[in-house]
C-alpha cells in the first residue's frame, strides 16, 4: 500500500474545536478512514455504508476479512438504519441502561449495511460511544461509523493518539487526538440476536451490571472454541513483542514467584518488565516496574494495561511479568486481556 499523509487534529474543547471535527467528518463522508477517541479505546472509522471505505480499514489494520466491525451511532434513529430491533425487549433495556457507553449489542442486520462490515453475518454489532468527540464526529458525518480498535491487528488496542500513530501513520487519513481514553479496555460485546443473550467479549460493562438489568446471561469467551461466534476472539490479541507471563495467587505468593522469575531471567541475561500492584511494586529492583495501583479494584489497571505493554516494548524488555488482579468487576475483562496477551505466538 502507498504511504498517505496522516492529518492530525488536537481537540481541547469540542465546541471550540468543532471545525476540526467537521473537517475529519468530511473526509469520512468522502470515503476516507479516520482514527478517533472513544471512552474505551481509539477507533478507526469509516462510513459504515461505504464498502470501499470499510475495506480500507481492513487493509490498514491488516485485519482478517472474516472479523466483523462494530458500527458506532449517535442516535437511536441512526441505530435503526443499521439494525432491526424486532421488538427486542432485552436489547431495549440494555440500551436504556448503558448507552451511551461501553456496551456493544449484536442485532439483526439491515440490508443497507454492506457485507464487508458484518463479514457475511446476518447480524451487526452496534454501540453508542460515551465520548463527546466520537459523538460529534458521527453527528457531523451524518452516517453511522464502522470502527474497530485503531491498532495493527494483534497489537494492544490504542489508548492514546500516539499509539495510533505508532501503528498506522502513513496508512490512514487522519487521527483526532483528545488525550488519553478513560476506560482503557474495549466494550463488552453481547449477542442479543439470540435468546437468552450471550456475552461474547467481557469488557468495560461488567457481567454483574448486565445481570442487574436482564437477569442471568451466559458468557462464551473461550478462544479455543471450535467455532467462536465472535470471530475476533479466535485471533491472538492485545500482544506486545515481549513474552508476557501472568503470575497468579495471593499477594505473597505472587511476590515470591515474581522475585524467582526475575532471578531466573537475569541468569539467562534477559531483561524483565513488571506490571505490578501497589502491594508488591516496591519489592522489585533492577527491573522496569509499572505500578497499576490496587489489585482489588482493577479500574486503574484497566486504564494502564495496554499503555504499559506498549511501553515495555519501547524499552525493549524480553519478558513482561504481569501480577494478576482480582477477578471481579472490570477485573474479569482485565484478566481476559492479559491471558490473551500471554498466549503463545
Ligand atoms: O470498545 C470497543 O468496542 C472498541 C471501540 C473503538 O468502540 N472497538 C473494538 O472493535 O474493540 P474491535 O473490532 O477491535 O472488536 C469488535 C469485536 C470483535 O471481537 C468482533 O469479532 C466482534 O466484536 N463482532 C463484531 N461484529 C460481530 C457480529 N456480528 N457477531 C459477533 N461478533 C461480532
Ligand atoms: Mg480490536
């Protein structure tokens, strides 16, 4: 693919900087692809009705064509232009409770949505992001925006515009920079085209929160599943260049294992980075440590995880040891992403 100049807009204030967002929206309407911030991670967007533009996303990210995209909308009317709700009561309740926000719903696809977006499925993933810049960009474009995370396929999702540029400068038309994202890991994906609904990807909205609205749901996020319903789940994800090792157990057990691994890798002349919680971070010396705060409240760890993995690659460590967080609330999604990052290449 030929190099294209990637425009860059820094947004401080959505109202004041509206003309920059309008410029980006115009490029989207003209068939270009633009990276933009959402509350979860940065997305790489194209007009969801323009199949040529959507194909450019797959090329830029080197994304397998059988992995469908999420369509981002700024209103319920717009959502109705891409999916058929068919009096789907569960979906309505979830939308009412969580939108705008980090919950993606799989619903029956309308024919206006090209196959390129849905990867041949008769369903489409939709969400309304909770970010003023994303919402303004969609409104100004006046079309729904199909957008995966704005990273090269297989890399950690971008949580800053700099991460986007690292991966995609020269292969996208522009990036809107609104600083660091708030959440740091992707939206929860729930299939509401089946009854009862199934969580296909754990994410920023927790399983407990969803249960609070629609009762029991199952989840199916086993990458080893022979025919995963969410194709994205079968690919190796969220992975830096370095080898990632997850260390689990109680605080003391984790600490002694980490100290042991540090010594083992040092003996092999390998460099080590550690993504560690508050309790243990101070015990590790002679290695690069990034402290993610509390293990029992993984919000900060969620926010820092992808940036930390990228940072360790920049430093050039051979091995990244990651201390487990408590597997509750958003910690479930954090542990899911760490496990995927640590799968063998
Ligand atoms: O937070 C997020 O969800 C971010 C921001 C940019 O919105 N987007 C994101 O997109 O993470 P992506 O493409 O990286 O992940 C979308 C996931 C993939 O696992 C994909 O397979 C699944 O959603 N998906 C999309 N459409 C689907 C469909 N019709 N049926 C099943 N799974 C679907
Ligand atoms: Mg992604």
